[in-house]
């Protein structure tokens, strides 16, 4: 095939303008100069192409050659993805290091999936079977935790005429399918253009929660399986820790973590921590079900823009196998800054705060690729892709364009608050500003599977926290003593919710994860204390005596109870609560 060739006319940072590219297409990948730098066409005028280069362009000059590959920016999907660490355009960082040493050299070409690795292919289909796109023809045990299902690529339909089990690398033919266009050879690997969402049969309504074991999330602001959430917060408020907790504990089979424009040392922490983290569900390393994409803030800007698409395409591939996938994007603000820089170099008309006018639609295109879907293929598996995007607004001001555009798209907003973080209250999710629009659609799941009173208990918690914020204004002006006894009790109950329920220590072996059964018991204890005390107060008990009951310490420490002791401990605390409340009433009688 004749590739389109052009000549560089202008270089402006990561943007290269080349003439003579009439036969090239939008979004084609090109090789720039004799250094073979990788780039992508993002604009065409007559025969002049604007190319964003994914590598450092210093030293390039007019007159050098540009060659189109004739194919869009694509990722390789197949065995070898899990446990890999890629840059923004799916180049494996460990392989680049072998070629170029510790410092990234330009123009390095290494395959995304390792060609030297052999995989054991176990066929599940046989000769004579009629197959279509999405059907599984066999499996490869990729890690101890993940079985990769080898699927028929999109656009292929026909009869299997040859299929053999055995050991193969990702480029060798494992099956031959006779289609209306002739015979097609299938390998363990398929390619997919990153800017195009992978197809599915249909999207389902979100009606199941993605359980995370984080109390403030599961109880107050739950995210649906296949849902989207935004975590905006200022510097130091714990965005990255929350994403680590969700990666560790969320009920997902596969985790894709994109470090998009983050600090190098934060990415180093992730790369060092994830291999050492024990996956609580399997006992193996968390890396055995994780794909990492590391694109630090000092890497070229254009690749940062691509990293988000690379990550979500890999996530969709595992979703198509019928897995539940959680994608963490940290952070979409840095991605939007890359868009802004490229848009400025293209001399496009800027929108708000210099961001391009299409910022909102690009964000929507990204988040819309999440969902709980029925996959392609005759049997149609259930797969889910949940997306959690961190947003880093400058100075923590969420009225800026990226936060606002994100909030218009996502249904869950976990607003991080630097004041809570300074008070060492983690997770620092502000319960007054955060929200989840999934509560109505997934509330039924909680009432059916956990407790019929779940939504009532949640509502009582929220009401107490809102009442506390109103009373807080009075306390600041005139002091706690000015409050009536019922209001004093309300303030104490809200303090108990904040300190005993919402505060969760991610580094404590028991408190780091709370099952839904335990969350429901903790809610019952905190609300039980408030309602029984309120009744005692109406019957003449002293508010100070109620506040100082020793049982409150036991209620607070219930979160450190092991799962197998929950029922016994819960019953004991409830009995103690009844006895101590009765004692406060007896004292009043004398």
C-alpha cells in the first residue's frame, strides 16, 4: 500500500504542520522525520495536515519527511495486558527501558503486547461452528486471577474451518473462519482504534450498586455498576487515596488505572504500591487484575490527551468478555489542559478560560463509554464499565469549566473538602455538597438484598447531618449552652455519625473495608442511640447523662469489629444501650 508522504513546513511545540498530505486521512498515525517520531493528524486544510506529535519535537525542522501509516491510533488487545505498565500511547515502559535505558529516548518502536511470550490457548469452539463478532472461541489463563476470553473480532462472521489448541504468541494463527469475503485468520490479538467506542448490543439501566466498602460512598452517595462518578478536590484532599481504595476494594474484576498528567512521584507510588498490595478477594497481588497507564506531567502533552482513550479502550475490551471493570482516571483536568494547549497551537477560537469550545462534548464522549451492557455475540454476556474521574480544579474552585462540564455529565459527585482534610477527617468527602443521582434507581437493590429499612436509615443520617450544619451557625454565634436539650442531642448524634460512621481509616486492617451488613448495623446503632435517647429525654432524662453514657464508646468502636463477631457484638451493644438509658431515667426519679 502506498503511504502518503509530506514535508514539514512548521514546528510549534508538539504541533507539526506538513504539506503534501492530500491522501492521508484525519486521525491517521504518522511517522515524523528520520527519527520516526509518532504523531496523529488532527486537522486537514487542502493538502496541509496538522499533526500532534506524541514525543519531544526539539531538533525537528522544516523540510523533513512525514510518512502516514494509513491507520488510525489503535491499541493491541490480547493476552499480556494485565500487569503491564504503559505510557499514554500503549508503549510498555519496561520494554522501552530495555531498549533505551532509564531515560525515554525518542522514536523508540516496541510492540505493545510482548511477542516473545507464549500463551496456552484452550479452544471452546470447534470446527463447523458458526460464529459472529463477540463470540468466544477459546480462553487463555493470563494470570492466576484473570482468564482472558479470545473473541471473534468486530466485522467477522462465518464458519470455523480450523481451530487448534496449544501454545502460541499473540501473532500466530489460532483459528481460521470462512466468511463471505474469504477465509480470515484469527490470532490471540486484535486491534481497535482508541477514539471509537467498542460496540455492544444494548445498554442496561443502572440498577445495581458498585459496592466499594467505603461507608460514605456506599451509604450516602452510591455509584451504580456501570456508572460514572467525579471526584473533584483541591491539592492534598485525598483524591489519589480514594482512587486507590476504590481500585483495591470496589467489586470489579479488572482495574484500569490511568495516571494522566499526574506528578511523577505520585505515579511512582502507584507503581510501587500496586504490585505489593494484596488483592483482598484472591490473596494475590493486585497487579494480577490491573492495567496501569502512566503518563506523568513531564511527558509530552499530546500523549496525555491520548492516554485517556487508550485506557478506556482497554477497559472496554475486558468489559466485552463479560467482566466488571473499574476505570480510574487521575486526573481529567490535566487531560483538559492538554486539549487546551493543542487547541491554542491550532489557533482555534477559545471558549471559557481558554479551554476549547468542544471541551464539554469531548468529556461527554469519554464518560459515555461507561455503562452496564449486554455484549456482542450470540449468548450476549453482561459486562460493566464504571468510570471514576478525578478532577483537580485550580485552587479547589469547582466553578471552573472542567468541573462544571464534568458535573453536567456524571451522576455522582464526591466533593472533597480541604477543611475536612485539615481536620484529618478522611475520606474528606463533604456530605453537604456531594450527591448521587443513582440512589432512586439502585435503592431497591439495597432494600431487597440488605435491609428493607436501608433507605430510611440513610435518610435519617442525612437529615441529622443537615440539621447539624444549621445548628452549627447558632453554636458559632452564641455557644453550645444556648441550645435546647433536643438540639444538643441532635448535635451529639451528628457528631457520632461524622466521627464513628463517616470517618474511615484506609490504613487500618479492619476499618479499611466495611461490608454492607456491617454498614447497616452501624447505622442502626447510631440512629438507635439518637432515637432511644430522644424518647428518654421526652420522659425527663438529663441530656448530659445521655451524652456521657459509656455505651457510646462501644458504638464508636464497633467499626473495628471483625466480620465474624458482628452479630454477637451488635446484640451486646444494643442491650447495654437499653440498660444505660433506663439508668438515666431511674436517676431522674430520685
